């Protein structure tokens, strides 16, 4: 039997794996700008997935502190 948390964790794992593959290919190709773009995109997609599954979309977009 699958629980909502187990499904979310699995879906996040699948998302992560797809981004790892894409980022590794970009690194091998020397596409540093694309690597940064992919990393930011993964962060957005994973955050959105969690917020949607947990019913917390009202907290989006997240506000991040700027580095000092």
C-alpha cells in the first residue's frame, strides 16, 4: 500500500534523478550557465511539487534571503 508521503518521496526521487542526468550532461558539455539554470529549475519544480501535495501553495512563491 502506498501512502501520500511515500508517493511524494518517490516522485521527488524521479524528478531529482532526471535533473541529475541533465546536469551531468551539461557539465560534461561545459555548459556552466545551463547547469545553473537546471539547478534553479529543479529547486522550483521540487518546491512546487511539495507545496501542491501538502496543500501549501498559498505560501508560494518562497521568499529567499539574499546572501550577505
